C-alpha cells in the first residue's frame, strides 16, 4: 500500500490551479481514477484528500450501518455528499473550487500534508498552528503508535 507523507507548500495560480506534490501524484497515479477526491474536513478548516480506491473502502465500511439509518445517512451525506472528484491536468495540477478554497482559507499558497492513507490541504498559516498543536499533544500525552494486532489466520 502506498502512503501519503511529508509536507509541501505550492503556489495557487490565478485560475485556482495548484500542482499536487509529485509523491502524492505517484500514489494517485496507481489508481484507476487519475485524480483525487476532496472533501471539507469535518474536524478542521482544511480539505481531506483521498484516492478513489480509499473512497471505495470507506463505502464498504458504511455497510456496517443499517441502510437509511440516521447514522448511515449523516455520515454518507457528510462524506460522499460533499466529495468532489478532481482530475489531474497534463501538468499534474488540480483546480480547487472556490467553495473549497474559501472553506480552508486558502489564498495564494496551498499546503499539502500527508497523513498515511489520506492527506490534507491547508492554508500554510493554519497548518502551522495545527502542526504545533499536534506535536504538543503528542509530547504531552506521551502518545505512541499501537502495537500491531495480529489478524486471525495471518502472521
């Protein structure tokens, strides 16, 4: 499984286009859909980015809820109902819709931050504040990465 990692800041042009970092494009190029799925983060003033295949995984996970239940409907509306599929142009750029730029407070620069199976898009200023808070929490709470839980029948 390919992962998104690192932080890159790129310029946004006058038409709202931004170059997706090469490492992110490499992960996304292995997909059937040649682009990215973006949605407004339900937790912060940023955008969440996913490969199409991960959206399929999230859809399958939704099967654990009763169809048409309030929980299933609220999650599906918040995730899939707000998702925007953006294809790469010939130069590896996407055009960020105005509504998404406004939500994330993005001006002339766009910060991409890899978070493993997903990435986020921020205004550089907001990202700096978030990264500082995350590092402080990590240190203060002594957070660690959980030990691998063995899957039955696999090593």
